[in-house]
């Protein structure tokens, strides 16, 4: 998953660290639903950036569980995966997308 990756612009996420989310905005509700339906169960997380919309670096989040509430909101249990660098920004149905490349750590 490196092309048109859905991006959740919110907070900082880190590899292996749980990141529980309360999703209420319609654009992100759609994004989460699509991530589940397509089977990727992944999306990128970046912090906001006033010039570019979101930061140049972020972390993939893997969805472990989603609890859909009756009013359409959801509580999403995610955990951080690979870190990435943004190559190109885009937009799809109100939420941000990006083409990314994964970062490799230097092996010690």
C-alpha cells in the first residue's frame, strides 16, 4: 500500500504503539469504512501542517478492531506500523490521500 493511501490528519503515531481513535467526522467515517471493506485495514496518520495540509512524515496504522456506534460514529482500535515519507499529496471524497515510500531503519 503505497499509492493513494488514505491519510488521517490528527496526531502523532509511532510503530508498535496502540492509537485508539474516536471517529466522528463524515469524511473519516467514510475513510475507515472503505479501509475495512477493501480489506487493507490500514491508513496513514500525520500531524497537521499549515502549509502542506499534513506533515511530510507519518506512520501507518493497522486497524485491529472497529466498534460502530448507532449514530454512525466509531471507536477504532489501531496500532502503529511502518513509518513513511510523503511523496505526493491528493484528496478523495473530502479526506487526504498520499503516495508514500516506507522508511527503512539502519540495522545496528
